[in-house]
C-alpha cells in the first residue's frame, strides 16, 4: 500500500533521513520506534507532503506522492495526526471534527453533510457527549482523541500517528489503545510512531526501528525489543519520554 524507497532528507549539513526504505501492506499495523531525533517525525512529514524529500520516492497505492501538497495527499487517502496537538481551541469539538470532513477527499458539500460525517468519528473516539464543548477546554487525552477523530473524518485508508500517547495519563493510554484497535478493525491501515514500547508491542504486528535517520532493524515487536543493536542504541539514550 505504501512504499518508501531510498528516501533521504537533509537539513543543511544534517542528514535527518538517509536511504530509508520500508513498506506497509494494506491492513497492517506498523510501529516505528527510535530515540529522540532519529527522524521519525521527519519521515511522517515527508510522507504527508509537509516537507519535500532530498531524494527517493514515496508511493501510495502505486502512485508517487512526491511533489503533492498536504491536502492532495489527504485526498489520496492518507490521514495524519500531529505530535503537538493543535485543535481550533475556540471551536467546539464537533466543529473541529467537521473541518476534517469538509477537507476530505469526498468533501462534504454542505455544513449539514459535514456535521453528519463528523458523527461517526466522534463516536469512534468516545467524544460524542463532549461535542458542544470548546476544544480548548478538553484535557490533553481528549485533545488527542479529537485529533484522531478529525483525522478519521478525512476518511483515510492509511492513518499515520505521531506519538498519540505523548504526555497523556495512564488511563488515557488504555483508552487510546482501544480507540486505535477500533480504528484498525474498521479497516484502516495504521503506521504509529510511539515512544511507549509496551504500546507498540501490544498493537503492532511489525516494527521498524530508526536510528540517526537509518533503519536499524525491522521485525516483530518481540524480535525488535530483543535485538542487541536495538538495546545498544538505547543505552544511555533512553526511549523518548516527553512529547517534545
Ligand atoms: N525543520 C527542520 N529544520 C532543521 N532540522 C530539523 C527540522 N526538523 C527536524 N530536524 C532535525 O532532524 C532530526 C530528526 O528530527 P525528528 O524527525 O523530529 O526526530 P524524531 O521525531 O525521531 O524525534 C533532528 O536532528 C532534528 O533536529
Ligand atoms: Mg518526533
């Protein structure tokens, strides 16, 4: 479904991503882990068109995404969440989710249709009862759910998640894990960047480990966490603990 081919991205002299290749199959739940600064967010920004690659290709359902604008990539069926959540604070939860529907590939043609299209995503993340609240008044865990609902309202076939669990409470982590399982079971392919290894182990079938912009290892969650180089790359440099 998604093919990342010899992808590189430099920022001045810094090679944030070097010659990275990996694939995601339809229906998969892929985890991406790696220390802070490994290039995880950069990969996501490259896939979703927020940054242009220095070289390499990204193909989604057989067609290249390189050169397309973020909204065009969203229309192709790729949704995303952001590591730092940015809801429209003065707008209600429902209006926030409606913005996703209004910008979706099948673009809701009226506010009434967008309101209808927002109902299912809100239900999916468990925010229906808070739909008239201002998004700014939500807890961080709820804002993360809102972010997921807004992304789902764009009707993605592939959903990319950047540290959805960052900074939320233990109870929210359990909640969000259930929400992600629900989204996956609804047929959405998921690529999840996550610093909480236990979450990756519980949810993903396959894990890619990034270090200094390169693929260090790839395998089942169990293979990956037992891999000596993976352990070594984290020695003295623990997995990210903050939503930076
Ligand atoms: N817009 C940017 N300009 C310059 N350097 C950047 C930019 N974005 C990321 N970087 C650098 O690229 C590297 C990878 O960053 P990032 O992808 O955010 O890592 P991660 O998400 O794995 O923590 C880091 O060294 C970071 O400082
Ligand atoms: Mg990041």
